[in-house]
């Protein structure tokens, strides 16, 4: 029932239900992970972190606890700890594309663009049509001046999701850098239209 309350955005009720469940099943890491996520929606990062730590102590071989705690560390700009947690998650499950994607974002924030690209490429190896990963890779490629490849990725994003306003906006900025003025104007117009 706690998960249902969570999905209904009744977070206080969700916490109460998770509390009751945890009293009955104190060794279930998923209860702590779910309550931790609920605390995040209640803006209580301290309690969320405590729950993620508890989930990891209960089952140190479950990558989800490390991923969630890593994302929380990243939100607090504690990127080294965040990357450490994502590394640990990937030691447990080397095929976890969600962990690779999140670590890529953290590498990006620490300006380690090559490592970010490696992780995004790893995600795309398993999920070649992942629009969010293509979008982020495109932004990094543009940032390092590789506009042709950035454009290719953003074209794929638009093919997957033709209603993505930001994709048109960013692609227009690439066209400007490439001095393709008419293409840039067409994309800005499309972004406004959407």
C-alpha cells in the first residue's frame, strides 16, 4: 500500500505505511529504498540517506541502493562519493545501463567528458534507441566542438521524439555554430511552434 500512496503522491501516508511494514519486515531492503525515495519527495535528504545506507547494510549485493545513494550524493554536489557508489553498483551488475547513465552525468559534472562519453556509449551499446542518452551524448559532443556527430545524435533524438522542443532548440544552436543559418531558423521556428 505504501507504493500505491507513493504513486498517488500521498507521501506522508506512504511513509507511515513503510514504517509499519519495516516494523514487521526489518530486513527487507526494498522497504528502505522505497521509504528513502518517499523522503526525497518530502525534501528530507537526511532521512533518505539513512534509509539508503540501511538498505545497503541489509543487502550489499543489490546495486539499487548504491545507485540511489549515488544520485542523492550527486544532488548534493558530492560527486566523488556519487561516482564511488555508481562504481560499486557496476561491480555488482556490470550490465546496469541505469548506473552507467547516471555515472556519465556525474562524470560530466566533474568535467571528465571522456569518461562520460564512454559510459553513454556503453548505454547505447545495449539500448541504441535510448533518446535521453543520445540527447546527452549530443550535448557533450557539441560542447567539445564535434558538431557533425552532435547533429547526428540530435537528429536521431528528433526521429524518436519529434515533439522534443529542446532537441530542436539545441540542434538550431549547432546549426548556428556550423553557419547553417536557414536550418537554424527552421529549427527555432519548429521549437516555437511546439
